[in-house]
């Protein structure tokens, strides 16, 4: 249902032409609506259960611009709470992570349990005269928290669909990252964080479907030979698919006809591990997900992205209309050898760390594209997402009988168009699962 307090946003997005209005990258009012209609209503990625291995472990995160504490209670249950004291609103927990039963606000000392309950208040008898309602002043919990195979998501919307429904077909495809070996994945320790002077939607667009920029933006990184190249260079950039999984989620894949082609596409330093893990992945996920599809990049609406080949996941936290804070983690199969873990870590740092070769290329593009949306004249010119607008593949089953979602060739902006279609629907008040898999 359309919230009558909001502006109507569909007119900013023309999917049939592949055009969007650049105001969405620079208008502070639109940004405030995004916090309300998107970030306060979607399931947002918080982290991985491997970051909370023990009872009373916690880490801090963000949902939109709202800081949260994510906890594992002594009964093992996951919880997430607004990291905001109920007295003056001070941030209760300043640490990135740790192990605590209690959080004491550093302002006046109100103390909360990791279940959210307000436990003690200095001067409860003497200055509050035992009148303060302790039950009513606990930390504000998220409406719902859940995990999909260890991936923790939460939402502030009590009317949100179940997480499985929200992820839809994307969960099935996400298994290619998180369920390819027994035991799933874990995050390597540490979170990389950095600020980018760009609107948050540019990196989401880049990761969901921009296979187009690779050979140009990252051409110099490849040419100087700083990093290993897959052996299968011929035709690089044009073989594969963009897969839209519905609800604004999507990703890009290379296609392997057989096992040998997987190894041709592997980064040289990962080759021996690819050979080790392939039979197990194939047995678990079958031909389509376990062999043919080699996912490269993807985004889960609204602000969670994955780089499959590099073992990297990241969230794009909005920080005002013109600024974004990237949080990035390195992930590996739990069964990965110590040698492979270290190779993934080094590869990820060199390529996608805050000063990584590829990261610097990408960030500059997003900053410049944001800046061009600030000028009055530039803002009047539509942004173009028309690539392959009439060249989607009409029957995904013609590619493979198990294929789900809506697909197009590897160089096609279908995923960006569907990202902004979902953005417009939600900005106008629609529920996040209203698009289904094939709209
Ligand atoms: S703001 Fe937290 S105790 Fe006062
Ligand atoms: Fe890039």
C-alpha cells in the first residue's frame, strides 16, 4: 500500500527504456525516504554465525544508519538490538566485538543484559524513587532476526515476509557460496571498513550486474601482471549469464561446460583447492549449481554484495546521500586447508582490500558518478541502463532445466533494471516480496 506521506517514486525509474533519474543519487529527501521505506523494512545482512562462536559473544553492526548490537545469548539464541541507551540515546556499546553478558552505558551507567533487558540504573532508589519502569526501558530489539545457513539477517519491520521468502530463489543460488562443502563457510577474523564519497546504490549496482566494467576499469591491474589471471582468457567478459532471482536480488556467472572449464576459469593460486573441493560441491549441488555456474559477483537487495571467486562479502552502509561505508569480510569453506585460507586472505587484500588494486578502480568510478549527479544540469540527464533491454532470454529452462529466475547474457543490465524496479516499488510502499521471482 502506498504511504501517502511519501512522494511517488515509480516515475524516477523507466525499466522498459532502461533509464533512471539521477535525483536518487543526490536528493536528501529521497535519501530520508530510503532509510524509512527500504532500510527500516528490508532484511539486512548483519554478519555470519562464525563471528559469534560462543555464548555471550557479540559484534556491532548497522541497519541503515541505525547502529545495532548482535548477540548470542547464554541460551544460544541470536538477538539484535538498537545500540542506543534508553536514557539519552548514547551508544551503549563502543566495541566492534567481544564477549559480554552486560552492556553499561558510558554516559550515566544504565546497564543492559545481552538479552536487551535494563538490569540496573544508578540511583534507582535515591533519584528515580523506584518509579522508573525497568521493563519498558530495555534496548529496542529488531522485529525479527534469522539466519540462512549461518548468514544472519534482521529486519525492523514486524510485517516483513519470512527470510526464506525474502531471499526467494537467491537463497538457492547463494548455496553456491555458502554450502558447497560440508560445514558451510566461516568468516576469517576482522572486518575491513572504509568510507567512500558515493551514493550507496552505485556499489550495489556494480556488484549486482556490472560485468561490463571489468576489462576497462580493471584493465591496468590485469595488464601489469600484478595478479594471476585465469587460463581461460579467450572471450573473457562475454560468456555467461546475468541471473535475476527476484525481489531485487541478482548475480553474474560464467558458464562451464565441464569440469575442465572450471579449472580454466580458476585463479592460478586457487587451482589446487578448486580440484580438491569440486567433487564434493558437484555431489552436493548437482550439475547446474555444482558445475555449470561459476558465480562472479552479486547483490542481495538492498545493500549486501558478494564476490564469489575472491571469497569476499560486503555491506554498503548508507552514510548520507553522498557517502557510503563499506564493511567487508573474507569467507572460506570451513573445510578449507590452512594454505588455501591464507591464499584467499592475501588475494582478497591485494585485490579488494581498502587499498586493493580493484577496489581503488571501482571506488573512483562510484565517486565520480555520484559527483556528476550533484550538479543541477547533470542531474537532469537520465542515467542509462538500457544494455540488452530487449535481449533477455525468454525461457531460462532452455539453458538448463534447473535454471531459476530471469536471465540474460553476461553483458546485460537486467540486474540493474530489476534492482531499481525493486527500489521504486519499495519506495512507494510495496512489500519487499511483492515482485516474486519473475516480474
Ligand atoms: S545516556 Fe545512557 S545512561 Fe544516560
Ligand atoms: Fe570492479
